[in-house]
C-alpha cells in the first residue's frame, strides 16, 4: 500500500497549494447548531433530528472536523452521554450511557460493520471517521430498527458513497493533511465526487501513521503501583520501581490505510449503487499484552519477553455495499429500499518474535429491506425485513472462543403520525437468532421488542419528547462459548451455553428550549434489566489469570445528561458562544453476589465541561475544558479511577478564492498534560491517554 500512501500525500499537497484565502470554512459552522436541517439517516423516514422522539446526537460539518480522532470512539467521546472504551490510541468503541460492546450497534451507511470489535476490547472498529460526512448516535434501545445488538444504542457513520439524491452536474474534490507531535502523526485524506446526469462516482482514501504516544508520567496508575508495593511488602520484598515505563506508551503506534470507490445511477424512479472499500490497519496493543507459554504463575511476562516488545494486530477488511431504491414500485408503497453489505474480515495478532499468535476471521452478510408505506390510518413509516449471516472463527494463542456461525432474521415495523400537537412513533420487531458452534449444541433465541415515543412542541419554543422501550437481546457468542485465557483483558473467561436472553425496559425524557440567549437541552433515563449479562470476577486465578464467569442478574442503569448554549455575542464581525455540558450514569446489580458488591465494571465517570466558541468571517475556534470525576463505584477486585481535567483548544483560519475554499487549523489536546485514565477502559491502570499534543493541518475543497 505504499503507492496509495504516496499518491494520497502528494496529491493532497499539490492540490492544497491551489486553494487560496476564504472566509467560509470547508465544514460549515452550522453543522451542529442548525439541527433542524440535519437528516437522521439511521431512521427509515430520514427524519429531521428535531422530529425524532428518541434522544439523538449528530456530529457533522465544523463540529465533526473539530472532534476527529484516530478511532470512532475518540471522535464522539465529548458528546453528552457518550464516552469511549479506549484500548490504546488505535482502539476505541463508543460507550452510550454506560452500555458498550455488543449492546451498541455500529453501522456504516445504515448497515452493520460486521467486524470483530464487539468480541474483544482490543479489536478496532473497522470504520474510518475521517471519511465520514456525518456521525449519528441514537441513545437508548434501537432494537426495533436494528435488532438485538442495538439494545444500548446505535452509532451510524454516513459516508456519502451511496447517495440517495441526484446532484447537479460537476465534481467536488476535497482533502486534508495534518501532522501532530504527541506521536509524530501524519495523516492525509483525499475525496472525489463527480456527477454527470444520473451517474455519480465517488472515490476516497486516507492514510495515517504514528509512532508511540507520549504520556505525562508512568504507564501504570498510582493505584496499581500502590497495590503492587503493598503486595511486595506483605511478601517481605521491596518492589523495584526503576523499571517502570515513563514518558512514552510502548507499542502504541498505528498505521492505517483505507481506500474506497462507488458508482451510482440516480434515476427519477430507480436508484442503484455499488461501493467497494478496503480497510487496513496495523497497531500495537499497549499494557503488556503478549502471548507466551512460559508466563509466570502470576500472569507476568519474563523480562526477556518484555524487552522484545508487545503484540501487534494486522487487520484487513474488504467490504462491498449495494443499494437499490424504487420510487412507488406498487400501490401503497412510496419507496422500496434495499441495502446489502458483504464483509470479508481478517486480523492476525503478531507476537514480538514476528510469529502469528492468533488469527481471527469474521465473514458477514447483512441485507436490509425497507418498504416506506403511503399514509395508513394516519400513520406513515416503514415495514422491513433484516437478514444477517456471520461466520466467526479464532485460531491460535488467544482462541478463547470456538468457531461459531450466527444467523438472524427479523421483521420490523416503524410508524409515526400526528397526534394532537405532537408526533407519535410506534415500533415493533420480532427476531430469531441462531448460533451454530463447531462444538456442542446449537442455541436458538426468539426475541421481541416494542417501542413508543411521543414528541410535542410547547409554548415559547420549548418541546419535550418521551421514549419507552421493551427490548430483548440474545447473548453474545463469547458469553455462550468462551473458555480460556483472554490475554487482551488478562483474564480467564468462561462462558455458559445455558444463558438466556436479556430484557431491558427503558424510559427516557428529553426537554429542550430557550430562555433569552440560552438554549437548553436535557435528558434523563432509566433502564431496568432482567437477566443482565456480565462477567463476574470469581476471586480465584486460573493459569495465572483472574477467573471471570459469564452470568446473569437483574440490574438498573439510570442517569442524566444536558447541554446549554449561551449566546454571549452575535454579530457579523464576531459571534461568541459558551457551551456547557454534563453527564452522569449509575449502574448496579439489583442483588449482590457472594462478595456483597453490586457494582458493575467499567462504568463511565461523571463529567462536567464547558467550551468558549468564537467565529469571525475568517477565523473560528474554541477553548474547552472537561472535568472527569473520580469513579469509586467499582466491583470487587477492581481499582478506582482518579478524576482529571481535559483541556483542549482549536483555531482555524478560513480562506477562499472563487469556488475553492479551505482552512488552516491548529489543535491542542490535553494542554495541562494531565495523567488521564478512563474508567471505561480495560487498560485504565496500564495505559493512560496521550499527553499534551498539537496538530497542524490544512483542509481544502475545490
């Protein structure tokens, strides 16, 4: 892929030199502020964001450009109610209201990503956020539309590769180059869109590589060091702290390359398109993640193994998407929409010796058919059929889960109508999920979900929305079939093929409006789980690792989140806004296990934040600060997480000449150089977030 890298970088630099001065940014600053103009593509009706009863967050335009990170989780992690799992800088899966992994469905253009990121915390999401037009997050159960894996919410990346509306004849070319100092980052992006009559062609590519990340202190947390010192003292020994890694997070570098192309025919009655994407990334796993048969009884690696370096993952995915839409194909149906994705996913885990330790494969096919109905008893919406077929296998050192084939089929309905002064939304889904393991008996699950929402405008610009759901979820395959050392999380994981489905009853309330120069939005929610699936620490060790057993118990999640936008100054020459955000979630089991501790693991810490945003005809930017509070509500055998401040800054200079426009930008992250550790991370005590860093870049559009 060296030719791709050189082509992207050289083309971006050459084209950038032609873009001259302009007051308009490449990404319009209206992206987040003008929510009524943003369509939510994760809903069948492509509703406006202010028409959806379910809580939704959208990143697009300038807001997305400011938040772009090395992975999907890092990109969305500043939004209220959303954090990231963080398994080193290359890996981050969104955590929505405390729910993560197999409870959060990751989509690309409305169809599942079909990767292996939900199987283990060290597996990257095969989505490149730099290639997104828009990222949508539906909070709370979205199982009615997307099935069992969307019980906690949905994150949909809209790429623009398969457009649904024809544009004017012409072409658009945009790109970006950036470099950073915290890890010697180098990134280049190039995208082309061309339209001629009903034909639309799209090409895009990105390359990114970094060295190991700088960190402000030691790799190990103070709490872990104190625990190790105490254990050594109890054994009559003195722990030598001189060998602690400091200043750099070893084995945290990454190298990513992605390339895609699509061809579309956008006729008046028929639309058809095909997209092909190749995604490759190689990244290191920090935190001493290495596979050796000669591990010590305590699970520690011998000194010679540590000197060799850590394990690296080489991920390779080919994805083919197809889209077909028919306008008014037969009476009673306004549009038929079919989307199909076929994914060939592979990744290998390479040992420090250069040998392949584990090979993961996940071949998947997903098809989604939607019929958008004409008004029926006052209701409009969609009826749909969704099919999914995945074949997962793992061979090698970390093959703690046997090969499993998973098939799912579902029928769903989503309907909405005006009711008085408001909008009523109703949905239902029936789904079957079948697991066929390579060993043992097959497992079948029959699932049912219901959803109801109501949104209404109130007097003087205020509105409210209430959403209620009953959702069922089949156990993830690792909950049923795991049995072995899971070296990524440094645990011995045991599944149970007698586990049943998980049921959630959720209710959420959202209120938004304005008071003078202040815009407000706040949500609160409660989710009651019956037979919540989780890994319970058994308090004993197997093969030198803590034994964790998949089990079920009732649980409760509740919390709140909010945002206030204060317009301090509005004018043609200068606008100045203050954005205040906060979120908090509490999650506990209803009944305590044997040890009496009801806390669940890796629950996000509470946060409060503020950002001062400014814009002039040529300049724009923000200075933000977010406080992560201590997370002391942790299960037995887990360490608490200290709070920290995260201070960031962003400034951009816009320029244009005719139809050409762009911006030069400078971004600073973690300006206080805080030792920042996320309570949501498996590696929180072994791998902090990167230290203070700056990025300088250029975006352009022709």
